[in-house]
């Protein structure tokens, strides 16, 4: 408390507004000086410092005082540095010590609103005032008109915020503490080349300083053997929209290093974020080290590089105040609460020290003597050992600085002054977000270069998301069909194919056998081929994939439609062959019952097959073109939008209707075939095969009627759904082939296929025929005479008409004749009404 009172007593620092209004109605100025009306004697005489000021040296210049001004961020920090140094020297060094006495420093600050015209107006005002030394603000753009006015009026100007060479050209009283723009990037390019950078690109804002800094990049790239991929100029104060287009272009070029020469770095950072791209090294010329930049960008500021001629860790001290670089940084941080101290602030503070050292060294306030002294001497400041070249600019070299992973600014090049290594390459945004914002590394997993999560247990967990959303979740249970079940399905198909191949070979081998000829080899072959086609539908039934972006999605979509096509066409062929045989029996029986000669040709039967196949094909074609089946996957459970369980199946918007039409038509066909089988059930199975056909059709009907609803009920369980359909298809086809062929194979094996055996069976059929008719007495016979062997036999017409007529086509030498003695329609009807009245009509068949 005592020290505070002493400070107030010694130095009363006042801020005076010369005009109460702000632009455009006037110029706001702030004066900082000693108030001599309050002295140390008024408070604590024992602690007083004897500072008797002979006069005042006035320093003044334009500054951006309003928060909305373009250069306020850095300009305001430079003004803080001016104030700190002026206060410290006035309070603790009794001002400037000349041979004529001590002189207090008065600082006058004028609001330039970051505007060139206002700066020129202020400069003219300063030239006409009692200001001894001009002080520059921030930016080469605003310093240039000030320098021109100072030169015209032979005023000394110390500029702590300008680097553009044209600002100083030909002006012997204008000095700048920034090195020339062509030196800004030298250390950065050299250092990055040494760590492996190969390409570089530049982006600069349309301003003297920014243009000058980036203009040096091509020569520096050539010197360090880097390839310059592009050099892009943007408008003054570019926004995110403008910079986003540039970022997209650079993302395509993908240079290793991007140097961005702009005053406001945040829009460029956000533009890179928006396109999700970043180079391996991002270098700014202004922003690194500014508290506002680090505060706004947060973790995004990590790895970002900048250039600076000063760093607070440098081991240097100021000749006037005795403060080290670290001491100044602490004072500045205490005053502003900023974490980082920008080199622009240290540069401004050094200007006050240089002015004091020049005044005391030359012992005069004469501008000419001061200018000569400054040009020919070096000045020790906590900003560095400052000396000026022939153009009035600082000879110091720049350092390459970088935010580390903790957000601390470190000098990384040159190596002899570095406080840490160059962090190169800079991770991608996704990699950084994964490490900083996601749960990946928190849960013990590792973030990859691409920003994804590498799971510790990849057999159980899988990575999802990238960047902030990267995490490991349980592997998705896609409910694929179990491999053993698929193996079972392939086994069933193989079983059908092997059995079908065996039956085809058997048919061909016994093609001349009476039993096979009577069973019509053509229709037997069609039954086998139909079963093969239908059974093949099991193969695409087991074809699956993940989501619609899978590489084999077209193949799986095709498999979806292959199932109804193969099953439907196979069913149609098999059913048509069976149906044709039943219909043939019915037609022959109908003709024989009326004692009419009827010849059933192949075209009569094939027309049936054509109709069934045509209807089946029309349904399938309509299905194919109107609403085909496509592979779709439904997510059953998810974690944060990432699927952990899903089920895939073939879906169609209107598929249910087409399946209903297809299955419904097949059921109707089978039902009608069952009706026909029932009508011909009394015909013995020796030749007509009606019993075996009936069993086949009945089995197909039962399987279809039962399998469809059961499959619909279990369709959510992939394994059961596949098992049900595969088994249904297998049973429907294998059983038909078995029922039709195995009895024939057995009869041939038992030698029941000879002509005599067939005649014997046909003869016995007379008894069955009489019973089936309900005839009391019946002498209906068919005489079969073999002219070559002399064999003959008689059978009832019901038991043999179909079989013999079937054999008619296979043996063109067979002839039939009808013995119709004492036969007419009336006597036939009467005989049936009167069981006591015998009747006789012979159908004679002979082989010639």
C-alpha cells in the first residue's frame, strides 16, 4: 500500500481527451505525462525519489484505439508497451537524463481508426505541434503516410510496426525496429527444408507489408531447394468465403508448407477447417504469439508456426531500464492478462528505449543529431541488440516459433536459440480432433494419422468416425448366414445335381427299355431339368454383402432377382411335365371310355407347358422391370448413429404383390393338378404312373403351402430364414425326382420291364378295371399280338389305354383295332345299367 501511494504521489498519469467526439467528427487523443501538482512531499517524504524535471520531451503518434479497428488487436498491445515504458522510465529513472537536467516523457496518442487518410491528418497535426519525436503505430500501410509527412517536415520517426522497405526508402530520419520484409521468412523456409519439406505455397493479403513478406518466398524456396506450387493474392481483409476457395485449391495442390501473409489469421484457419485440409506446416507472419489468436483458436493453434525477431526467453537486458526480456514479458502479462507476449509489443517498447538512449547519448533533442546518432549506433534493448541498415531498418534476423502441444510458444529454429524441436509434420485436423476431443485415447485406444481410432481388440471392436467422433465400438453383427448353413445349402444343391445327373444318364442308358419308353423319356428329362433349375436358386439365396456402397452390390442385386427367376422357371418346367403327363392320361382315358380312337401328340402337351411358362415369365418380367428386388440392410441397433447390429435382405417396394402372384399362381396350378390326379387315381401305376405323379404333385403342394407362411414368420432370423427356404427348395425338387424315377429303377432292377412281364401286369389290370368301374360282368379286352414273337394278351381297357397309347408314339409299328361286334351306344349303356346282360368290345393292339 505504501508503494502504491508513493507511485501515485510521484507520477500522476493522466489521460486527456482533446476532442470529446470520435471520428468522423474529430480526432481522439490521449496524453500520458507527469502531473507536477502532486509531489512525493505530499505523501511519504521518507520514501520519495528526488526527480526534479527540467522539462518534457514529447513523443506522439497515431494508434488504433477503437476495438473495431482493423489493427486494434496489435496496435493496442503496442500502445500498452509504450505506456509501460514511459511510466517506468518516468517513475524509476526520472525520465531522460540530459546535461541540462531530467526531462519527463510525455506520450500523446491519436486515434487513426486504422485508416490511411486519418493517419495523414494526424501526421500533419503532429508536424505542426510541439512533438519532438514521431512514434509509429502498427502496419506498413499506416506507417507510410506518417513517414512521408515526417520526412517532409524533417521530423524523426521511430516505427515499431512497419517492415515494408518502401516505407523507409530515401528517408534518413525514419527508422524501423522490424527487419525488412525480405528477411521475415528466411529462417522459417530454411528450418522447414531441413526437416523434410519439399513444396511451398504462399497466400497474401493485398497490403504493402503482407505482399512484401510473401514476395520473398520464391527466392527463399529456390535457395533451399523447395518447389513453389502457387502464389495467391487475396483482397484486403479477406473473409472465410474468400479464403475457403483458396483453401480448396491448395487442398488439391497439397503443398508441404503454406505461408499465409495476412493481418487476421483466424479466417484462414477456419477456411482450412471448413475444407478439412491442412498442410504439413502452416506459417503465419503476424498472429503467432498473440493472446487473442491462441484464445480464439484454442487447440487448433497447436503446431502453427510464426516468425518473430524476439522471444521472451532470450537472455538480453535493456540498457535504460535494466529489464530482461522475461521481466518485460511479466510486466506485459500482468497489465493485459495475456498469456503470450507478441514481438510487436516488445518492438514498441524498444522504440522508447532507443529514443531515450539516443537522446542521452547525443545529449540533444535536435532531429538531425539524433538521426545521425541512431544510424551509427547499436542499442541494447530487451527486444535485442538493435542496429539499423542503410535503409533505416533493423538488421536482426527472425526466429521460427511454434505452438507446442500444450499451447506454449517455443523458438524452434535456429537450433542454437531453440527451446524445442520443430513439430513436423503437423497432424491433420481429424488426427488432432481424435487426440484432443474424442474418446478414443481416453478409452486406451490409439488415434491414427488419418484421425481414426485404432482399437486394442480389433477382433471385438471396430473403429468408427474420424476426428472428434472417432471411437471404438463393438463390431457390427450383420447377421450373415452362418458358414455351416451355407455349406449345407451347397451340399443340398450338389445332392440334387448329382442325383439329377444320375437319372439323366439312366434315362439315356435305358432309353429303348419298354418301361422307359412307355414313361416318355422326353417328359422325364424335363422333370429332371426343371428340378435342376429350381434347385440352383439355393446358390444366390446365400449371396450377401454389407451395405449398398459395397463393391459387389450389383452382383448381390442380381442374385436377389435370380432366386425368383430360377425357382419360378424351374418350378414351371417340372410342374408342366408332370401336369402334361396327368392331362395325357385323362384325355386318353376319356377317349377310351367312349370307345374312340384318340391320338395325343407332343404338341398337345407342349402347349400346356408353354402356357404355364408364359404366365410364369410374364409375372417375373413384370417383377423385374416394375419393382425389382434390391439388397438392403436395416440397422437394428446403433451407438451414436453407428450400427452395431443389422440385418440384410432382398427388398422391393412392391415385391410382396409379385411374390403373392407368383406363389398364388403356382399353388393354383398344383391344386388343379391334384384334382386331375384324383380323377385318374383308379388307373394302376404300372404304366399310367398316376399314383407317383399324384404323390409328387401333392408333395410340391404341401411344401409350398407350408414353407411360404413359415418363412415369412422367421424372416428376421437370417439363419432360420435361409434354412427354411433352402430345405423347401431341396425337398420340392429332390423328392419329385426320387418319386418319379426310383420306382422305375427298382422295376428294371427286378427285371419287371420285359414284354411278357408288362403283358402280365396289363392282364391283371382287367380285374382292377372291373372293380373301379363297378362292372358286374365285363369282357372288355384289349388283345396285344406281337407278330414277331406270337405273344398276346387281354386287358381291361381302363388299365391299359393310357400306357398302350403312350407306347404308340414310341413304336410306330403298333396298330390298334376295335372289335365292335354286338356293340353300339345303346347296348353299352344298357349293359352298364343291367349287370346280367353281357357285353363285349375288343381293342386289339398288335406290333408289326
